[in-house]
């Protein structure tokens, strides 16, 4: 069984001297970050458009509800007026 070695706070953030950052790997990571930033910007734009569409449709929903209740009230008035005679 392998024993665990304690690394104190003074050595925790130090990088071993035999491991260096590969410039190619760093470049790939940088390209991925740029791609992800573009994707996030695109998603934010789409969410803004979806929010605007939802706000417009909410107004149309209330207008439709008003028209439906007006139509229902008129039908009820006419039917009630002719059935009471």
C-alpha cells in the first residue's frame, strides 16, 4: 500500500521543475477558450431574443383572453336574452 505524502502550504502552489507548460497545448487551450467565449456570446444573444419573444407573446395572450371573454359575454347575453322571451 502506498503512503500519502503531506505537502505543506509553502509547496502546494509550486510546480515541479521537470513539468513545463507545453506551448502547443497552451495554444489549443487558448483557442478553445476563444471558441467558448463566442458560443457564450451567441447563447446570450439568443436568450435575449427569446425573452423579447416571450414578452410579445404574453401581451398577445392577454389580448386573446380579453377578446375571448368579450365574445363569451356577448354570446351569453344574446342566448339569455332570447331564452327569457
